[in-house]
C-alpha cells in the first residue's frame, strides 16, 4: 500500500540512469521520476512473480499511481519494461500445464544492468524525492496524520511521534555480511535456479537499504520510516523499499541484536475465538492450533509441497480463496497445478476449510451494522458492505483486531520499538511479554500470545532460509 508522496526515489539513481541511457536523459522530469520509481521498487521480495523467475508482479492500481494511464505510452517511448501477458496464456500456447497467472514484469536489459551497476557503486549521501518531485525530509512522525483515504486519523496517539519508529537504527555490518554471503553462495555451481533468483533479490534489496542509509549526512545507521493507516487500521510502511517489506532474512540481519515479538497463529487464533464467542465449536481449528507444526509437516509431505506453501495456502483459505486448484486461483499460484490438486483434496485441509468457512460466515453475520449500513471493526474503521463478499468483510474485522492488539502493545513500549509488522514488532530490548499479552486481552477481549526471539544473523541462517523456500 502506498501513496504518491510515499514512494521515494534516490536522486543519485536518476542521475545514474541519465548517464547510462540516452533516451532517459532527455525524458521529462515526471517521466524520469516514474521510471526510476519502478526501477527502484522492482526487486522488492514480496513482488516476486509466483511462476516466472526474474519477473515481478505489480497491482494495476500501483502502476496507475506511478504512471497514471500512461504506462504503455511511456514504456513504448523509453523501453524500460518487458511485460509477460501471462494472464492470456493457456495450454495451447505458452504454458505446458494449462495454468494461468497474473501479468509478469521485468526490467529490460539496459535498465537492469544500469540498476545493478548503480547498486554495486559504494553508496553516497543523496537526496530522495517523491513522485511529485518534492525532496523528502526526515519524517516528522512515524505514522502519517492522514490515512490511505486521506482522512485525518489520531488512533495511534503518542505512538505516532515515536522517534525510534521513524528513525530505527540498523546493523550495517550484518547487512554487508549478508551481501557477501549471497555473493559467495552464488558462486556455487550446483545452486538451484530458484535459489539463485532469491539470492539475487536479497542482495539487491540489501544494497538498496544501504543507499537509504545515506539520506542523513551525519549518520549512516538510521533508516527513515513512515507508516500509513489502511482502511482496516493496519499500518503499511511507505517508500517502496523498507524493512517491513524486506526479505525476512534481511530483516534479521539489519536488526540483529534486537528482539522480535510476533502474535502466535494470529489469524487462525482470532477466527477460532470469535467463533467460540458466537457459540460455534471449532474442533478442527483448535486441533490445528494445538498441533500446527506437526500438521504443517504432514500436509507438506502429503501434498509434495513446502511448509511455507502450506502456511500460505491455509492463510489464503482463511481470507477467502476458494478450495480449488483451478488455473486462476490463489491456491494454484501458491502451489502450482499438481501440488494444488493434492492440497485441495487433502482430508485435513478439507475439514479445516469447511470449519473456517462456517466460522467466517457466522462472525460476519453476527457483526452489527452501523446506521449507515457499514461494518465498523474493533479499531473503529468502517467499510460499506455494498458489493463486498463475506471474506472481504471478515478480513476487515480481523485486521481491526490485529491493529488493536498491536496498539495495545505499543502503548506500553513504543519508545523501544524499531519496526512494525501487521502482527508483531521489533524492540531494542527484551520486554515483559506477559504484561503485553495482558494489555492485548484487556483491549481486545481475545487471548493472544506473543512469540519472542532474539534476532541474529550468520551464513547458516541464510542457507536455512533458502532451504525453506
């Protein structure tokens, strides 16, 4: 989630592209900023295309935010983007297995090479601009005063002014160690192609973080962050490149020595407890919560998939993905056609899905509408039910609980928190997690537990991370 002033582009990148690409050099300032923004954001880990290595995915609303309705026109002029129209493909042309996927995007060779050359250059102090060509200054507050709908919000109170949140300190040495480990592992001849692309993305993203550290002439350990409140209350980090969106292994390196706190089984715990509050027994959900590691391993083995895919698949079902291996479904994109068929026919998954669907329907139907016919979640954020299906309404309800739980924790420790996730955060010191859990219970009336871990990084961590993909 982003807004026009939230996407940041290093001026040094625009200068570098101008020196390497003749057409770009003479482009209008607005086109230069838009192209550079896409180049800068292109390797973000969460954008990696599920099917095509080397390509990334991008929602049409984000592309419209950057280019307006002129993407194809600008691309035709400056030739910076290769577009794989994979949503059109079927078994008679490009895909052997008859699957269909979202569009894939990839920088053209000249822009990709220019980006790599830029990132391989030792970072230097540079200004950052947004898409409106305004210089980015240090954030006055960690959380923007207007939400993503441009409505003034004060739901986070004093938390919004936290300096540790707006300027978190990072471990630059560990970031460099990770970059060097990626380079060493890339030299291994037998490395699988899938891992090679993941390693490259980690390395590129890490180098972008090192550039972001150059915004401050006086210090290169503070990484400016701002967050924006979404329509559900969730907080999304701005800027295109940030720690919230970074690969997990890079977050571990950048924040090594600090403490991570995550709400255990957040999504499935909430739906189970809300169902119970509405009188519905959920033995399958309860069994999963009590035996999650064992069940994930069993399902992964039975479906010829990874534990990571199983976790993503169950989360997708929770948020409304159909239990279908059809070529255009989320499940097919997560698993691939063959494993998706095994996942959707798995007896454990079918039982869990049946109960999740029943609980979700009950929770949404029992939620009282306001006078305007909208659904107000626990965080006080309202959405209209018009044209929304049950899963989308449920997501709004659940994310409101997540935001309320996060706020309950931050009220106690926001001056010690460096980074926010949707269902957790990172602290500069070890906290009393039982006290935090008590605060969550008091504010949400739902019992959620926190998982605590001290962050560290070594090459072994990188190899484990890659093997889990």
